[in-house]
C-alpha cells in the first residue's frame, strides 16, 4: 500500500471563502516538509508586505486581507493554522 502524501493547498485571503480560487501547491512525503512549505509561503508574504514603520498589527491585517492561506490535507490531518503562525511571526518580525 502506498504511503499517503501530505498535500499543501492554498486559499487566497483576498477571495475569502471562494473555493474556486483554491489551488494545490504540492505534495510532500512528510508532515514536517508540508509544514515547512506552509511556513515559507506565509513568511514570503510577510517579508514582501513589510513596510518601514509598520506595526505587527498592521502587517497581520495585511496578511489576513491579501496573503495566501496554506493548509495541509492528507496524511494524518494534523493540519496547519496559517493565521496563527502569521500572527506569531508578525510579533517576531516587528
């Protein structure tokens, strides 16, 4: 029996609740690889949106409005909460 993959899917926060905007980012052999990819996607947006003088609250608001919201399906369904991760990263970055 083939081992089930972890699939990273991405919702677009700008099109909240519009599943037609959802797409697959890739398949990963391990949960840790899938989480690393999700974190990269969130971190990439945060770095690109960061502006001088911005607060953590403003950066997080930008992410929740315009960023990509990755999540994991498959495997053992432990999941990944991108908004929780983004909120913590905003505090660390700023």
